[in-house]
C-alpha cells in the first residue's frame, strides 16, 4: 500500500489515496500504522477519496482505531496532497468530512501549497450536540471534579467534542496525569479532547492538548478553534488569536457576523513509502 506521511504543526498522519488504493479495515490499519516502533508512526490514519457533495472526502482515524468527525490539521494536509499531487488545479476546494463539507483556500508558493485557510464552520455550543452532560444552553466556566481536583471548563464542538481548561503555566502542566481522566469522564458520553490553555494577552495564547484516542499530540486544529471560542466566551481574548502549540503556531479568526471560525496554518509533506499489509513493515 502506497502512503504519504504528512503533518500540520507536528500533528502527523499517514495519508492514503483511495483513488489508487483499497483499504478493507481502516480502523485496524490505523492502529498498525500509528505504532512508532512496529508501524510507520503517526497520530492516526487519514484517507482521501471521492465525494458526491464536495471535491474530495476525508476520513480520519485515531491511533486507537476510533473514527473522528473532523481534523483541522489533517484537512490542511489533504488540501496540500490533492494540489501537490496534481489531483486538482483549483486553489479554492471543498472537502467532505464527518462534520460536514469544509471550504479551503490554498496559498501557493513555487507551485506547491505552503499554507491553507480553512472555514471550520460554526462552533457548536449546545451541550447535547457536543456532547456533554450539562444543564442550560452552554457550558461556560462550569465547575467539574476530575481526578480529585476542582476545575472550570468551557465546552465547544468543532465536529469533535472539546473541553477547554485555563491554567497558569501550560508548559509545566501535568498533562499525562490529568488528560486521561478528562477524556473518559462520565460527563462526556463520547469521550472528549481536552485543551489546557494559558492566556498571554488578548491576541496570543499557548495550548497543549490531550486528544481522545491518541493522547497528547503536538497540535490539534479543531482544538485551537475550540480554545479561541472558549477564550471569547470567557471574555479573555479578541476575535483574532495566535495560538502557540508544541508543534507550531496557528492563527484563528472568529467572524461574529457569520458565526464562523477560520483557521490558517502550514501543511508539510514528510515522505512517501510503501507499507506491507502482511508484515506491517515499511519497504
């Protein structure tokens, strides 16, 4: 099976072109290829295929084989893949995801995609749609008891559920200790991604993320959008925010007129290869 390794701000996935390849069990394959010792090494698997409602369709599988509705860093890499591999000549494309059709604008330099702006759509704030067990129309700065400590969370869905927690020093935060408890907390019926965020100013924040099914990753596109929306809901930032992640920076813009969030960031191709489906070895 031919594959391409790509990343957006260090959030790396194995990409497979379904116009050329056939995958019988993508959930099991995602577990195999994600292993950094016996597989290729990645945060999961993303497939690129045909769509009846958009230019292309992407499906994203976490490292544990579970499918996610949307991946912000992944969709930018899908855009780079289809343009750089001459599957389209358009610089404005649409991609079908589990969270609906997303629209992307490609920045081209020397004939290749260097950055992508994604219309991530409207943030979902209704608890039952996120989903999170809560009363009221929104979950903003709401107390929650996790791992023997009291926290305050703001919940947003961008196609995936997110719980945003504000901390004083994100670099020193014990993410591996607390992340799994948030992911599987009883208030999240489909588990959750959790962002731990330090606010530096009204235009700049730092974030680390514990993703459901993958653990800590170097970046999370939907998580950065959820983070900025949570900052705005709590009155902490303006509508345009630079988000520092362990793997790089993303710029997030919230447009109050359309109620849409726009994400701009890089997409990088690392290498191509052939993966043996029988022996789980890279050739």
